[in-house]
């Protein structure tokens, strides 16, 4: 089980990217997104996707993120903070994957400057290369490495819309409401 904690969200400016963090988390294998700032627009966009495209992806907003992290660690969880200052994913991924067997992972991504407590509470501070880029890209690469591409085949339960992959035509199955 994998959860993603998005630390911070700067209102209007972050609406799209926060939504993309959540959708990327869902599409690449996470079970839950946790935000620290309420945003109705983001919540509605994510819920609409889940309603149409299926699955059991959870959405939560919390205020006390440090407590959430501590609690997660006490309940058989390991915490991975994605940051450009961290240890290179290429070097540390094998160790994380070994620990993931039988444990849950909480992946933290930031919006603006991440408080130092996040670095301290994390079991692993991991960089997807040491250049600044994007929380969406960092999360996608981390999850893809963790699941070794397998979640790209994942089928979501109760989907109203499903795509049949094709190189040369658009094939979509749409389930009508009864
Ligand atoms: N300047 C901010 C700081 O000093 O923490 C980071 C802002 S960045 C736009 C937002 C988030 O993207 C970061 O908190 C981190 O989670 C992620 N990120 C960006 N580049 C990364 C990289 N090279 N490796 C891992 N995560 C990265």
C-alpha cells in the first residue's frame, strides 16, 4: 500500500499541479492522496476522475501532517521524501524496494519550500536526479521504479470508462449507468 502526502498548496497557482499530483499518484499505483490545504476544485476534479475511471483511490485533507507521518511510521510504514537534495534514486531504490516487502510507503512531495521536519521525519530523502524539476515528474518516476512498470497495466474496478490500448485506433468502452 502506498500513500502520497502533498505538503503545501498555493491556492490558485497550484490548482492544476496539485490535481496532477493526485491523478499521477492514482494512475501509477498509489492508494491515497493526502493534502495539507483544502481546495474544493482539486477535490472535485479528483473525485470526478475516480467516479468515471474507477478504483478505490482515497482523498483526504489533514492539518497535522507531522502527526500523520509519525503515526504512519508507527503502523508499519516507511516514509520517503522526494527532494532534489536527497540520495540518488538509482543508488537507493533497491534498499527501499526490499523494505517495501511487507510494509507501507508514504511518499512526500512538496509545493514550495519544504519544512526541515519533513527531511528529519523521512526514513529516506530521495532525489530523482539532483536538478530542480517537478513534483509530478518526481512522483511518476519514483512510483514507476517502485512498481517496475507493472501499475501501468492496472485495471480499475467499477470503471465507467476504459481504454483498450491501440497503436492505430481509439478504442474506448463506456459503461452506461443503469
Ligand atoms: N524549491 C523547493 C525546495 O527547496 O524544497 C522545491 C520546489 S519543487 C517545484 C516541488 C517539489 O518537487 C519538491 O518539494 C520535491 O518533492 C519535487 N522535486 C523537484 N525536483 C526534484 C528532484 N530532482 N528530485 C526529487 N524531487 C524533486
